[in-house]
């Protein structure tokens, strides 16, 4: 996704460590289309047994 320009580029911190600029990742996330995700019956929890 990074090579395609669909996700922010990482920033080298030195050695093998990398990070992403928080504001860029948040902006990327807000720009993504939202989809409804129905909860699977196996993932539903009840407060009472």
C-alpha cells in the first residue's frame, strides 16, 4: 500500500526501527470508506448466562 501511495510512508528511526507520523495515519484512516460490519453470532456476548 505504501508503494502505491495508499498509506503514509514510514520514517526511519535508525537501525531496523521505523515509525509513522501519527497525523498522517489518522488522516489516512479518516479518508477510508466506512463499511458496516455485522457481528457474527459467535462473537455476540450476553451479560446473563
